[in-house]
C-alpha cells in the first residue's frame, strides 16, 4: 500500500483541497507538512462547503487521523477559530482526531504585526505576503528563538524563552520606530491559549511510525505550490518554507523511503496571487474570462488571482524539482467555450530562448512566452466522470499537456464536486 505526497505544481491554488479530500477516503492519515494558515483550501462535500487553512483536509471525514507536522508554523488562535468554525458545521475535532507535532513552531501576534510593518515599509518592493506572520515565525525557528507547541505544556519555562524572543524582536521594533513589546502580555496570551492547544500536542514522528508499522496509508498534504518554494520558486516572491515533496519527510519526522508516490496538483491554466513574475499572465478579456469562470479569488485573503494560459515549461520544471510521479489536472471545465487555447512551451528574451524558467529575477521579469496554439471546444466538460464524456479536443489538450510536461495525468477534475473526477491511475495502488 503506497503513501502519497500531494503538492501544488504551480503557484498554489491548484485545487488541492478537493483532490486531497478525494484521496483521503483511501487514506488512514492526512498529514500537513509545511506552511501555515496563509494558504486556504475549499472542500465541497455533499453540497456543503468547508473552508480550511491550517487543518488538514482529512479532518472533515470520520475515521481519519489528521496530523499537523513539525514543518508547519501554527497560529494557536487561528487554529482554535478554525476548529470552532467547522464544529458549527457538524465536524467535532478531538485529540483522537487531530495531532499537532510537539516541535512545531508557533505563530504569535507579534509575528503578524512584524509581517504587516515590513510590507508597509517595503512600498512598491513588497512581496505580497498574507500578513499572517508566516515568514517571521520561520525566521525565529531558524534563529533558534521560537516558541514551540511543547512550550505550552509547561508554561513555567515560558518567561525565559519569551525574553530571548523579545531581545530580537524589540531590537527590530526600535529600529522601525515602533514601541517595544511587553513580555508579561505575551506570556499572558500564551498561558491563556495553552489549555486549548496542549491536548493535541504529541510526538508526531512516533505516531506516524507506529501507524506505518500497522500498515496504515499516509497522505502527506502540502500547501501553496512548488513555484513558491523558498529555494526553488520565483525568489524573492515566494513563501518561507520548502513546498517540494521532499519536505514531507522532514516536515513530519519520517524518512524519505516512506514516500511512494508524488501527485502534483496542476490547474489546466495558470494563476498567481500577489506579486512576482508570471510569464503567461493575460491582461485582456481572456484573462478576465478565466478568472470569472474559475472563481479565482483567494480562500484566505479574498484577493483576485492573476490568470494566464497553461505554462507547460514551468510545470515540467516543477515536476523535475519536486519528483512528481503524475499530476491531477484540475479545472478543465473552465476552458470550455474557448475557440482556441494556448500553451507555453518555452521562453524568449531577444534572440535567446529558454526551455526552463531561469533563477534570475531580472530574466524572469523580462522573458516572453513561446506559445503553441490548440483548437478549443464548445461542448461542456463540467461534471464529466469518464473519458467518453469529454470532447475530442479536450482529450487532445490533456494529451498534449502530458507530452509537454513529461508526466502522466493520474486524475482529471471537471468540477469542484469530489466525485466529478476521472481516475486514470490510483496513487495509492501505484
């Protein structure tokens, strides 16, 4: 029985929520391995909509164990709010159902405030963060001054750790002309929230090892997309963690040999939220049409997503970097009704051509896409559950995507409903 890692192969927002939910029915455990509550995912189950940010998608299904790994940065207040919200929808989260890695770093209000202050000070040079404190929390983790989930178990040890944390943050705040933080206030906030979080705090690495030994299937769920990886993405317009599949191992405390299949969630066109290069972006009627048909607004921020044609050159690159075995192609139905469709097969800058996206920010902003044009289709693909229900040109589009990205389509999604999915290859039976 295979263990599967799910990652986004573009800039996030590829429809991972639905696919992870679809796969979670075949899994025993769903584990988040990086990111925080800056990336949202929407699930539609029997007509009911669940909007999650920090909780793994599997929590909405009975009998599934949800895990937040050590690679995730956890905002305790946001997590409690999310738990309360889905409780109102009939999903009760208990400590038997959810586990948080004891060594997971916490996001504090001071991280969110610093995030917002930096974005404001950056002006036109801002990164476009969600201002949820993700980056500053990861900085404190690397700087070895973070407050971690296990620190909430014995709050008597918190004062010294808070002093160490504030020695750094208050220095930053003085330099920005901001008032210093009060250690007593930070302590009281943590002491107050601790009892609501500590029941979930466990050695996740041990839990996953025990489940593995019992033959349980694990689904590792990533947030954002490979192009937002802090090392391999469009730096500096990236997130603050590694989003590639390899992070599933270190972000949950398991060995890489536990990973059997990597599924890359891939939108049938391309979108991006926030700042940064976007070679195939469409600032025209076609881009507007993709955004309207695809309901392209961020789950967390509500920000409108930038839209463009499918970039096969980019996805081929992320498949290599992330070790993607096969892709789940989503939102094919959004392309219904276009008379012609374009796919980016490379880039050019003057007389120079590229078969990949160069790491240089200057080049990324200067290149132009090289397009291949395909015939579109007028028939509807919405809700299709077999190849026989797809128009011939839609099948040709999918097959050409496979050729260009050098990876097979394992699943094909034709609507937000979980059952509107064509299964070509079951990742759990690879």
